[in-house]
C-alpha cells in the first residue's frame, strides 16, 4: 500500500500539487490502457466511471480487485491556471453588520449605592463596508487578530446571518445570491470538528456520501468516490480508525480536520466556506489541510476561509487575502502585493520577515494608537482605487449564473440542497439529493451502528429496568385479595408506571450530543428534519419493546396480577406505551434545552409533578379546580388508570368480604367473634344480611373510589400512545424553529 498523498511508482509529477476534482488527468491501472491527454479536464465522476470500468475488466480476468490509486496528472491545472473556462465569481459589496450591545448605566441614588440599568442604545459594528470578490480555482483567506471580524465575514458570505440584519449585496456571477440557492452549491466547515466518535474515517465519509450523493449514483461508485477522496485527503492509513473522543483513542487532530472537510466536499460543492480550518493544528498538519483546500479550489470550486496566522508555506498556497481590523478592511489583494502595499504605506516589510506576521503585528500596533487603523483603512481604499485605474476592473464571469451552474453540473458537480424557487434551476438541481425514505434508512443505519459500538448505553438502561423489576417483584410478591392487598397493588402500579418514565431520562444526552452535528448536516440540506425525527422514532421502538417485555415478564406473574394471558398482554402494551411516551417527551425536551444537567433537572421535576397529579396521592374529585388541567396532561395518569382497570375491572371479583371491612381500622385487632357480632348488629340496623362471606367491595367499587370512571383501559392506552406522537411532532417543530443556525 502506497503512503497517502504520494503518486504511484512511475507517475509523472507530485500528486500533492494536483487537484482533487475536475483535473486534466490519466488513470493508472494495470488493466486499463493509457490514452492521450484530453483537451477538456475530466471530472471526478468521469474518473470514477473509468475506475468502475477498469475494475469490471479486471474482475472479468479473474484478477483480484483491490483499491486503485487515481493519479491526477499535471494537465491544465498543473501550472496553477484557472480550472474552468467559465469560472464562478462571488462578489460582495459594502457588507455592514452591527449588533446591539447591552450597556449598563450606573444611576446614583440615596446613599453610596448605585443601581445599574441595562440599555440597548449602544451598537457595535462587526463589519463595516466590506467589499471584495472570490473566484473559482482560488483560495481567499480572511486574516486578522481575534475579534477582527473574520468569522463574522465568513458567516455573512455563507448566509449564516439573517438578511434583515446584514446590509450590502452578495452576488454570484453578477446575480443576487439567495440563501436557498447558496445551500445548493456550497458547504460550510465549522471550526469545531463535529463528528461521531465511534465511526471510522471511512464510515463517516461513506455516510456523508449516502446523504449527499443522489440515488442515481450506484453504491459501487459512491464507494469509489469515497476511496478516491480518502487518498486525496491523505487519510488512507487512518481509514479504518475510529474518530475517537476524550474516552476513546482515535485519529489525530489534523486527520479529524481533514475528515471534517471531506464530509462537506463529498458532493463537490461550488463554494466552500471554512472557519479557521487550521486552528489548533501544528504547522505540518495545517499545511496539509490547506494543501487539500488548494486541490479543492483547483478542481473548480471557490474556497473562502478564515485563518489566524498562516505560516510561510501556507501563504504560498493562498491566492487572495483580506486583512480585517475591528470590522474594517485594511488590505485586500494578492499576497504578492503585500510588500509594495506596506512599502508605499511607509512600513516596508524586511526581506527575511514573514509577510503575514509583519502585517498582523503592524495592524495590532496601529490598533493600540489613538487613531487606530483609520489611516491604514483609508490608504487601502486609495490603493485599491489606483490599482483599478492602472489595471482596469477584473474580468467578470463568462456565463450567467444559471448557465454556469448547469455547465458545472454537466462537468460532474453533484450538488444537492434546497433550490431558489425564483430561479430556473429547479429542474436541474433537486431540493434534496435523496427521497426521505432513503434518508431515514441512512440515519437509522448510522444510529444503529453508533449504538452497537457503545452497547453499554442500552445495557445500563436494560440493567436498571431489570433490577427495578426484580426489586418490585420481591417486595410485592404474590399480593392477596384483601384490603391490604388493594393498597399494595395501588402502590405497585403507581411506582411501576412512574419508573417507566424516569428510566427514559437517559435519552436526554442523546440529541444534545448530536445537536450540532444535526445542525451542520441540515443547514445545507444533507437530509430533511422530518427524516431525522421519523428515523429516530422508529429505531427506538425495538429497544422499547425489549425493555417493556423484560419489565412486564419479571413483575406481572411474581406480583400475582389478575387477567391471565390477556391481562399480561395489556400490561405489556401499557408499559410499552409508557416507555414510548416517556422517550418522546424526553426527546422533545432535549430539543428545547441545550445542557445535559439542565435537561435532567427539568425532566425529573416535571415527571415528579406528573406523578403528583396522576390520581394516586389524591383522586381527581379531590383536586383543586385550578390544578385539574395538570391532572389531564399528566403522562402518569393514563397508564396508571389503564393498569388499575386491567386489574380491578371485574364485577365478579371480590376484594373485601364481611369481617375484612374492619381491616385497616382500629377494630381490625379485635377477635373475629366480636367482628361477627358487629356484622349482625349492622345487618339489623341496615335491614340486610351481612355475613363474614358477604362481598362488600368489588373491583368496580375500587375504581369508583379512585375516581376512575371516565375512560376505558383501551382508551387510556390510545391516549398515552397519542401523547408519544404529539411530543415527536413537537420535537420536529422544535428542530424546525431552533436549528436555523443564523445570527440575528
């Protein structure tokens, strides 16, 4: 196996200097004949078709098929020329973005104390009249000190700031770029590496391919595309390694960053935004990351990234620079123009000095002066004006936006995402790469794989349910049909039903930990939010069935509940419905709260209120009128009433006979003979014969005493199931509203 990033033996040129997509290249395979260099650069899709054909030929010759290396030769980009005769030009003009700052005013009152009042009159300008352009085949880097506005500018260009707050224009090939269309043709790589820790590098990229590549592309070609991407990202040696986290050893920081880039370029976006992709990396890893970005740019994409302080080697890979200082542009242009720019400004760059370090140091020094960088900002404006007069304005795009995107797709760009309905691109670019049922399958497959890699999570939950069931079974072993048995049954049912909800609290961290991965993937329409909600609802059902069956099997027969096999079946169903509703409720709360500990606190508190108003501690008839609404929204109420009816709804079954009516009273300790005499006296007074065997209280009487007269047990079951669906729908709307991921 050849080391990642190195060309095959006998290949011409250095593969590190070659693009990832859309390159003029040849495919070196043992069984594939060499051809003359094409005049038009073939796309990665075309290369993958050649791989597929070549592998089919090899398979026909009974030769083992293994991973082949795509050699991307010099071609039109070998010398660094533009990747296309019809490049995209992303222009931004006069971008202004400001936020309100809460300023505290100290107001004097009597005595020495002062009162602070918050006001919203003060505004802070984060972007101040920023203009520039980025071209296909180039890397545009935004530089500046912390707080200069680098990430804000990237967010503005990536449409992560609401249009109501951002002033100015953003155009692509001269046409206004709507945010819906931008999601079609772009990808955004966040500063943090948001990945599933228990998936391998290859699995992570493969799932991304299944989300973002259309169904029309075969599984075989998707795999080939992933393998080619792994090679060009230099991840071959780490392909089978899990990503890892604090508790699991995985890939290195540089490899994680390249995986983060890979999952967003698998569909070959036209525009790629990156927020400080080299942050936290050593110089070699940072250089390798930017080298990958250069290949992506040369493949026919616009790459725009923010970077804190690039090294000399990284500077050689950048095509355009924008230096910012407190939201103002202090330099915009090519890295080669930095020396003459600062020489004319009166601060020439020493010959052996790193240009960016010198520029950033000078900007920092000016920021600490009384006038700040105002002089440098004004000088940059005059410099840009002179440059335009001297060289003329840069050439615009050769094609309209519609024609350029169509040409890009025809060259192999497999874009996906929401379309701009106002444009005529709907027919050529689908809203999503795949139908919702394929998205659900992929999401479910990924979740199940994650769960299988961490079986201890379900094991702990199952263990908790089994232990709770054993404790209840031993404590309430074989309850009898007596007044004391009635009270013990009520206590068992109340505790059992509330336990099913409390054990669902473990679902709180599940979505909270996935929240930002979900936001990243849905921001650029890798899949629908509805697909995510449905997939997670469906895959939760098997585990809930196992938990319900385990709890019901352990407790039902041991406690001695009534109803036989049909009664056990209903008891199992009500336990399952309780798990379903509790899981849905907790999932909904995890979409509302953003912190695990806060989520646990809210869940425990609300479930305690549900138990309080369920009807166990105090019946519905005894509740204050103003708390009656809480009784009807209590999740514990319906399963509690359902199992009580399953147990007591039998008019022929007697729970209190004759002398038993004195149990649980002060007369319970007197001799049986005296109790019989008391029954005779009561018979004469009431005019009816009451003997020691006369049934005084039936199961129906117990239900009336508990105030359970409104709903049948099956209605209770359907209501608790409906609650589960209701909370899943609320979860969907929570994701719809709360995951826009845009600044205001």
